[in-house]
C-alpha cells in the first residue's frame, strides 16, 4: 500500500495524497467519480464493476435513471480483479462504474487514493 501511495504521488507530481481504506462499500448506482483522478485497489471481495462506453446509455446516466436503464447489455459488465490497480479519471469521458452487488452485501476491503485537491475543495465548501 505504501508503495502504491508513493507511485501515485510520482504519477501526479504531488508530495501527499488523500488515502482511504474501508470495508464498507456503497456505490450502488453507476457513476463517474467527481475527482481529477482516483486510484482503487480491492484487496478482498469482488472488485469494482464497470462498463465500456458502447454498453452504457450515458443519457440515462445523466438523467439520473436507475442502473437498469444505464446498462444496455447485462452480459457486458466488467469487473476489476482483486489486487488489480485501477486508475479512474472524471469528466465526460470518465468510466461508468459501481460497487458490484456482491461487495455491497459481503466483506470487502477497498483502498482509495485521491489527489489531495479534491478533498481540500470539499472541506472549503463545508466551512
């Protein structure tokens, strides 16, 4: 974990990061992270579920529709494997993803690394 933190800092040319490790996952709906960049690693449990753009209905996503309207083909769901490293960017070209149902109901360990500016901006909004 420490080596991934160092690598993320090198990638982003920063000296510190926002770090989170959790056994509680709750992103039920497909979404695109609202962060400049995020690194995820699932150490236990099923990894993050994601969709290629051609299997996702982005208009349904933007309109707040449920997952059933967002996914065009249920067999097209992809999953990040345990211990794989995933890096997500935000914005219109970001990857639609969610916590798989199995990880919502079972034990899971997920590490999340974010660029520190993201959390600084959130903290500023709550002051």
